[in-house]
């Protein structure tokens, strides 16, 4: 029984040590957006109406260039537009939150080479009367 208890304690210590390290997500992640947009949104081509609802699927790339513990930063590329982002893993080291200048969102690892980001904004662009809310989820794979 003493041997079993020692093995169990050792296994718990090892699993705790591994759980304390977030996955290394530095690198290029690519996928497709799943967007629902009212009007043109702040990152999409102009719509003729601020009330027009559109559903889009566009190629998107996240390039995570820095990571320090649970924190990370990088750049999102959608078409020819690029946006800086920052993020942090939650205590579970699987999910977390991120932000860029136009909105905030959540993410979750879906495997060692897959991550899902979901983002939203209700921001409008004062110079674009057709701009409106956007919600989007991106299923990405590491290249």
C-alpha cells in the first residue's frame, strides 16, 4: 500500500508540473472566419445599408510572435489588413481571453495544433454610417 501511495503522489506531482505550463502557441495559425455582420463592420468591405445582415467566410491568419508564460501577443491578418492582438491563458491553461483595438474575445485550444478564437464588437466607425456589430469565430490550425 505504501508503494501504491508513493506512485500516486509522484504521478500527481508530475501532472501538476505539466499543468503549470501553458502550451507554446508561437507561430502561424491559419483558418477561415465564420462571420455574422450587421452593416459593414469595422474590418469588412462597405455595405450599402447599416441594417444589412451578412454571413461571410474569409481566410484569416494569426501570427503569435511573443509568449511569456500565460501571456502572448501577435498579429491578425484578414485580407490585406493587419491588427495587433494580446491575450492571456486562463488558469486552466486551455482557454483564455484576447483583445485587439476593435474588440475582445475568447479562445480555447482544441488540440496541440488547433485553436478556436471567437470575437465580437459592437463598435461603429463614426466616419462610416453603415458600420455595425460583428461576431466571428475562427477555427485555426498551426502551420
